[in-house]
C-alpha cells in the first residue's frame, strides 16, 4: 500500500514550512529513515525522513514552495500502485488541462513551425519549466539552452534561470529569432530541436575560443530565518530606548571552582559545567530580585514573569537562534547545564522545536570566547534586557596597599529605558557581579 509523506507541524505556532531541497526524485528507491527533503520554518530547519522503504511514486511540490502543515508532499510505494487518492486538489484539477495540450498542438501544425525558439525549448528542447522560471526567462532573455535543471523531475525552476542571468548567459531577441533561420531543424516538420541548437554553438566554440563569462557578483536569496532576524533587530532598535552599561568582576573564585568541577565531574557524575552555565545560574537567581528585567514591555503594560525563562543566544549555520530554558531558577547548576546544552545542540543541528524558540523573559549572549572585551547586545523584543558576556582580561586593583593583578570578566547589560531607569539596571549588574565573585556561597542558597 502506498504511503503518503506530509509536511509535519513543527510546533503549535507553525502554519506552513518552505521546502529547501529534495534529496530524492520520482523513481528513486529509498530506505526507511533516509532523508527525503529538507524544509524550514521562520526560525529553524529540519529534515524529513522516509517512514517506509519503497520507491518515490510522485512528488507534488517543488523546492521553494511554501507548503501548509499536514499537506501531502510525496508518495512512497511500489511500482504500479495507485496513489490518486493522495494527489492534492490543486494538482488533480490541473491534470485535464495537461491532457488537452497535445490535441491543441496537432490542430495547428503550421503555427508550430513558425513558433519562436523559446516556445520550442519550453515544450520539447529542455523539458518542463515552472511558470515563475518561464516568466523570469522572458524578462531577462536568459539562454534556457544552457540551463541546468535542479527542480523535481528535471524541471527548470526560478533559481536555475537566475543563475543563467548571474553568469551573463543571456541571448538577445534578434539572436534567438535567428536560430530558426540559421539552423535547419531536424525535428518533425522541420522543427528546431535541442540538438540542432547545440550543434552550431559547438562549431563556433571550436573556431573561436571564447572565455567563459565571469559573474561580477552573486545574489543569494535570504532564508526565512535571516528575514526574521532582520525584522526583529530592526524593530528592536527602532522602537526601543536602549542603553548599555558595562562593568566587570573578579573571576578568581569562579575560575577556581570551574577548574575543580571540571576535574571532579566524571567521579561525581556531573555534566561538563562551563563558565557560561555558571553565569546562567547566577542570573536565574539574581534577576528574581529585579523584576523589571525579568519582564516584557507591551506598550502600555508590563508583564512580569514569576519564573525565569532564560533565552540563550546561539550562533548556528542558519543564523542567530535564541532557544529558551524555562523556569531556570528551579534547576540546580548541574540540571541547568544539561538543559542549556540540550537546547543549544538542538538549535545548532536544526532540530529544535520552534516552541522552544519563544517565551524567554531575559536573554544572555556570550561573545567572550571570541575575544570581545565589550559590546552592545540588542534586546530581543518585547524583553526589557539582555546580558552580554565578555572575555576575561587582566586588571589591577589595590589590596592592602599593594597592586594585585586579577582576571576580570566583562559584562554588558542593555536595557529598555522605557521599562526601567539606569539606577535599577546598574543595581542588577552590581548584585550579579557580587554573586559571581562569591559563586560558592550562591550555591548554598
């Protein structure tokens, strides 16, 4: 029995997903668990695997299509199996029109012989072409003879035509019309075929070696996640009154405790607790006393959270993601470390549930490992603050009348001045620095 593969629903808030790539085509044999296609939401990307072994009987969508969740994408089964029940309604309605096309051509043979080469290409020379690709080719005069189809079933899609344009592979209308007179067609009724058009081109290439055109630039369409990041960051800077405070603390005790935990982690069955985990832990405890920062600013309303839902900024191949660890103040240091690593790994692999990419009440972003000494993190609206973690530098302070060098870790707090003033924000930083300098005591609370 044929098996239909639908577009999954990744999270309750996701209504549709964009297909980014098909790994298989119609006729391919697949094994259970093999990746069939990749797709993305506005926040993450995923791979869909085969639920059963079999052969790809039909693919109903193309790369780049925005497909509603739970809608049929393709069918797996055995040769000869009926899959008509799985054909989406819009595809089924289009079938009669396709069947009538040959009859229309037969009625007007004279018109066919005089048709422009572009029409011949679209119907016989290169196979099928999507409507968007055809429209772009007409506008840009792209040379479809040189197109390399990347769509399902060898179909030319929009990006194939755009690549021709970027490479400068275009043909003037006059030259295109000249194909019909310069080339004697070998097809039915003297119709020009792909082989006829390629033959003179090959001869010309042998006579004069023309260097391949080199594109001056490359246009790459932005993925959905980049668009969402751009929109969110622009809205943040445009609509908020953001101010950043910078400070540092003595990380001597924190580094010593981190070294101790690292050495004894295996014996005690602990996770690999990092400095970032320790900062997450300290923030989850300290921010409870600073409710204006553990909040959302909603125009004329402040939403104060009873739990600390920590957002963790994560750099991924697809762009910035901010997964959330909910109710972080209820977790031990070891539990928080495991929870943070879990959402970070899922975000980087592209398998995170979109529901975990929202709901944060406060965000932490760490650029210290990249050598950044101070920066201005941008708030993720409607949150009222974000903490930037900087690198560790050597500083000097006076102890008992003597100058002493110590490791200083920098912190950069950006806050929304509409929600709170500078003094409350500075008090949060002061309390956080005190907690981090006495982290061993914080663990006893």
